[in-house]
C-alpha cells in the first residue's frame, strides 16, 4: 500500500516523522528513584489524516527487557501553531498535553491527566515535554513531571537518530 500524502495541516511537524532510535541511551532521574538509562525506539507516522501517530517503546539497555511504552496522536489546530499531544501509557496514565510548535521545536504541557484506579503512587500531576530537532539532525526529547510528592523536576532526556524516513 502506498503511503498517503502528508496532510498539509501537519507540515509544521513533518520534521518529527520517521523511526528514531536512542543514540546514546537516554537518562532518567527523579528524586524518588535511582538514576537509570534506557534505550527507546520511536515511530512517528501518518495515514494522510490531519494528525501524526506515535509510539514510544523503551527498553532496558542491558537486558533489552521492555520498559515504558506509550502511543497516541499529535494534532495541530489548522492555521495555527497550537498542538495537542494525546498519549496512553502502559503505566495506566492517559494524558492530553497542549502547546506550540515553533520551527523545529515543540513545547507542550499537560492539560489533563487520568489514570487507572490502581496506578502506582505517587501519582503524576503535571508533565511538560520538549521535542527539538538539533543541528546534527537528531531528535531530542526532555520530559519533566510533578507528582503528589515532588515539584516539577526533569525526569527524562534522550537523543534519537533517525533510522528510517
């Protein structure tokens, strides 16, 4: 099946499209946990609709055991730089983040967060993310979060190299 043309509404985010692999491993920290590293594979694609589809699959760098997983959609409000990021995570968290794309940088912050009734505590209360395409053509993601016990703190930073368009 032929890949449909990118919906013109999504052109400002076309720099995110592709399959990306962490290079080097990502770094995770938070006051309530031991620092850790992880590998991640990211797929950002489209089917011609005015949105991007994404999946993030993290793995333990030594054992390759699956870790965090999330998938969802990125939408742009037509004729604006306003972006919505809708994500479902294997931890039982579902979130809507909103923000703006400016050039090759996307900054978003949680608008609403829901969780399964038996989600692990402390509960996440706020999330911010920044994606940017750096001068080496690599995609960077920085995630910060606040929980019921900790103020907003950087949690993850990772750089990806593109492996397929």
